[in-house]
């Protein structure tokens, strides 16, 4: 009995030793927890160790519909700050393609540089708003949103059948939760959800009964066909492509009617898909950045260096 146990022990011993050696080699390979930056703008600089952490599961990202975010943007002192905040959000969203449209006659150096370092797929377009439309009370960013739509349609023109995708209009000054992107990703035709801090109220929202939109909770012009902010809906790429003429209009459009004018061309209220727990959660906020005080900014350049802000 003793000799049997001893022979078993001898048989197992080399295997145990091999396992111990392999484990030892592996842990000595683990890099020091130094913050060595990895290449690329999106590098996190986090230490990585094959032994400490199992290899990340490949997420089935290829199957995810791409989210196209069209962002009109214009030059002002806070522009780079707004874009930085937005990119920090978008960088955390899988398969997001940013369509950044400058309200300008040419691409600016600031935005061009910013896009190059943004660390996410980005298309940089530009179109100037005609001067006659740059007046208070007139809709903003009509031409820029249309330029984004035109790019999207052109890109998919020669690619039938279209890849699954969702379009969303993301103004540069709003605040977006990451949950919002999970919600909109499953848009089949046109989806809707509440928007916080808009319309003179804490929030506006589509009113939902039995899974269908039946009205609008809003403090302003409840008679609008779609009483919803630009940040309150998403449209599937399929719908954008099958309605090639649907655009934002200048002609005949009253203030605050851009969303309704656009949505009327592609859907009906009955067809809308409520998101965010039947439109009972605020996942996006229509925040607006305070006009910055530059009262003490010198008239002529005084500093010894020139800094992009
Ligand atoms: N915008 C623009 N050109 C302008 C004014 C605004 O491209 O002359 C952009 C702006 O950067 C934002 C969107 O249009 O992404 C909506 O503008 P804003 O946030 O000023 O509108 P509001 O908050 O009043 O809806
Ligand atoms: Mn805004």
C-alpha cells in the first residue's frame, strides 16, 4: 500500500513541478504596473497582464448597427471645450461614427487638429450658413445637418444592402448618457425618448400608452405634430436611405418646427418606437453653455506664446 502511494506520488511530482514553473514564468512576464502609454489617441495607458487578467472576450461588435452622430458645430470661445466633452463621451460608445459638420466656409485648423486626435471614427465636413439665416429666432444648423444627411446617403449609395445603422443628431453642447446609445442602437425605424432641461421645463417627453406614443408632455407648442427636441429621436439608416428627399427646410419653417418638419417626411406618430423605459427616463439633457466672459482679454496679442483654447 505504502509503495503504491509512493509510486503515485513520484508519477505526479514532475507534473506538479511543470505547473509551478509555468505559473512562475507567466507571472514574471507581467509588466510592472507602470503607466506606459500605448500608441494611438484612444490608448488608455493601463497596465495589461495576460496572467492577471484573462484575454478580453471578443465582443460581437461587428453585428452591432453603427450609430452615426451628426454634430453641427461653429467657431466660438467654448468650441474646443464642447467638442472635447463630446468626444470623451463618444469614445466610450462602440461602433459610433461621428459626422462633424462645421458651420464655416472651410475646415478650420482647430477642428481639423481636434478630429485627428479625437481617437474615434470621424468624418469632418463643412458648409457655411448663409448670412441671411444667421439671425436670432431662425433655426440653427439646418445646412449642416443636411450636409451630414447627404454624406450618409452618398456613402451608402453604392453599398446595397445597407449596413445596419442608426442616425442621431447630436448638438455639440448637450449632455449624453452612455445608456442613451444602448437604447437608440435598437431603433427599427424611428425611436423617441425624453429630453431633460428643454422647452422651459425640467423635461419634455412623448406620452406612451400600451407601448405607443399618444401625445406629448411639453411646455411649449403642444400642437406641434412631433413636439420633440432634436436630441429626442433617432432614425434607422434604412429609413434615411428610403426617403432620399427628407431634409431640414429653411422655406416655410417656423422656429421650433425643424424636428416636426423633418419627422413628418419619414414617419407617423403611430409608428414611433418609445425608448428609455416607455419614455420615463431622461438620458439626454439639452444643456447650454454659458457665454464666456472675455472682458479682460487684451485687444492685441500680449503673451509670448500662442495657445489654442
Ligand atoms: N450651430 C451652428 N451654427 C450656428 C449656431 C449653432 O452650427 O450659427 C450648432 C451648434 O454648435 C449646435 C447646434 O447648431 O451643435 C444647435 O445650436 P445651439 O446649441 O446654439 O442651439 P439650441 O441650444 O438653442 O438648440
Ligand atoms: Mn444647444
